[in-house]
C-alpha cells in the first residue's frame, strides 16, 4: 500500500527540520531561534558564560525533549564538569561544601550570564546568606571582613583541606592580619602558647568587646587559675570531669568518644573558654562531628534515598557515650519511634521477642533500613520489591 501524499510531505518536512537542526546546533544561528522566545537581555549581562555568549545553546540543551529539567542533555553538575574537568577531582577531596557535593552548581551560579564575577546569581555576600540564614547580618561588635561581606577572605566556596572551608589552618589565617607581636601584647600572662584564637574569639562577631564569644565557660569567666596550674602545663581531662560528672558516667559506657584524643579529649569538640551556645562546641554539630565522620556525611549527602537531615546529630546519638551500638541515645527502636511512633502498629514485627534469622539478634528498624542512605526507596538496605524480604524469608 502506497503512503499518502500528505504522509510523504510530512516526512520530508521533518527530515528537512532535522537537517537544519544538525547544521545549526552549536552555532550562533541556533541561538537566534532560541531568542525568539527567550529574553536576549538575560543572556547578555556583564559576565557571560562562554557557550551562551557564543550562542551554543545546543551544547547544554536539547531543543525538543530531555530527561532533565531545563531540557538539559545531562544532569547540571555533569554538564559543568564536562568543561570544568579539573574541578571534578578537587571537589571530591577534603572538606567539600554541601551544595558542591550534591551537584547543585546552579544554587550559586547562573549558567548563562550574571552581573557578578564567577557567574554568581547574587553578590558574593548575598549568595552566602541565601543558605546561612542563621548568621546575623551584623553584631554589636563585627569582625571587619565579615562586616564588609568578604566571606572569601577566610573561606573557600567549593572545597578546602581545613574545617569550615577555611583558606588555611585557623592559626595561620588569623596571624595573616594579626601579627603575633600584637597578639602577645594584648594577652599578657596568657597561660599557654598563643594561637588557638577561636577558643575565645568569634570570627564573625559578638556582643562582647574584642569579639569574645557570647557564652563564657564559668571557670574562664572567673579567671585562669581554676584550670591552669602553670605556663604551658596541659589541662588534663580529669579537670573537666570534676565539674561534669554526668559526662564522666557517659564516657564509661561501652561505646564512647574517650579515644584517640591525647590528654584531654574534651577539647576535640569543645572550647574550654567561650562558645556560641551553652555546649561550647567549636562550631556547628555538622562541622564538629564531620571532623572525624566526614565519610558518613558524604554517604548521606550522596545517597539517592536517606533519612531526612535533622541538623543535629544528638537527636539520635549520645555525644559522649552510650551502651547502645552507634552511640544511640537509647535502644534503636525507641530512638526511631520518637518520630515514627505509629510504625510499630502496622510494620514488620520488631522488638525484643523478634529475632533476625541471619544474626540471631533482635529485629530492629536498622535491620531493614540504613538511616545514612541507600539506593532504594525508604532507604532500605535492599530493594523492597523482593530482595529485602528474601534476606530472611528464603523459603517463600
């Protein structure tokens, strides 16, 4: 049966359109067609991305249909790394900024053009405050670089070898602007070597003069002699535990943090002098815990399915010690039921009278789920369609 003239005409028109597309893809004429719908001015700001400036829309976008938002030919981060290959390796080492780890390049950068250097969506300061909303814009006493919005004076935006994405180690960073001679002059009779500036001073700002952090450790507020017995004499952990017997009891648990930290493990996480909250942590929990457990955070951030991030590790874990695995603050089923209280009613049987045939141990939530993330929905350890069940129910 011969095709109809209308079918032949439509086929020839489609072929002609494909030839036109292939001969114009990646050249300026293709961009002219795009601008018939898209505002040209949005692509011609002060700083222009080279492919967009050259009209190479098809370098990143499919003109008809795509699997990815924005008609992108690949995931946004994969497209970026296809040209910025040198950045891919650097962004996988050391401390990596969370948007970078999650491939959210467009959270900070405009892919076409921008009024700001680095193709930033906003000014550098406003870009940082978009996510770091917990930071005040101003303090009673504000560190000068912070007041001027110069976040990059101290921090790197993508990746760093140092905590908090610092450009160098904290001691060297402060001394870049504050020479040691000046520091010594302002700290007469200091009982230890100078250099750990962050144990007393806030790098951003404070309500106290000299940027002393807002919450003072009681012995520090009273003077140095309660803890320090002489110049450069280490303060042992026993000195801390004399005032914190509850912590001493927690650290005597079977799973604890009383390891690998030298004479005084408390100062691995806490400032002995002043802090931003009553716990005197050296930073956000994410950063304090991440100093040792960065691989755990990376696994969570990159997993396809994972437990929602609460922002506080101690929602589930005891920070000093626990008699439960993973330093959980209670038996794992109890920890989970604090948020998932109704699951015990309709879920797979769990609890002290139900045993995992693989291990002989009590069946718990984590027998099937991995809170830090997996490739399966509901962050199950295997696919819930079959593979998860047959781990135990092999006869079915």
